[in-house]
């Protein structure tokens, strides 16, 4: 199935990439060479996984393919969260183009990094202040 048009413009993609880099540990406002190379490697890995699971080579993925891609990247998402991703990033044609996939993965990566940084005991639970929650939500 072919997606006719992405729901994310170029400026939105740039903002999401920038947010991804700004959420790195040093939280600087600049990309150093290592951060830039890490960003490129991450996007290349996402692209390779996306293409591997784009079974019909339509340059878009369906719901089943999305589940397979995120699992191959290392995220085992529950059905309810996967449904939320689908409702947020899928087109009316029930597909997700690569640029939307990158936005989706960027947001997911930032949220999971935030969570893991606070889940010190690895029990799958964290305490978050209202300010932290709102900041995380508004910055994504």
C-alpha cells in the first residue's frame, strides 16, 4: 500500500531530529561530531529495519509491519500503546511513511530514555513530577 503524502513537513522533521539530539546526556544546544554521527547511524539503522519489514516495498509500512519493525529495533510495545502510535502516525490509508516512522521512533526513544534514566531499580515504575511530565509531553 502506498502512502500518498506524509503528515509531517520538513520543518517538523528538523525539529524532531533536533529534539532527539538535544535530549542526549550533555543537553548542549550544539551538535558535536560524535552526536551528529550517532544521529546518522541511528537514522540509518531505522531505515534499514524499516526497509527490511516493508514487505511489499511500498515505502510505507502497515500495522503488522510496524509491530515487527519496533520489535526488531528492541522495543516490545503493548497492544494499547501500539494502537496509540497507529492513531497518531498512520495516514487514512492505514500506512506509515518513513519520515513519519522516524518521528515516531524519535519520540519513542526520547520517552524511553527518560523513563529508563529514572527507573533505577528496573521495576518498570517511576515517580514523575507534574513539571517533568508536562515538560516531556510538550517537548515531544
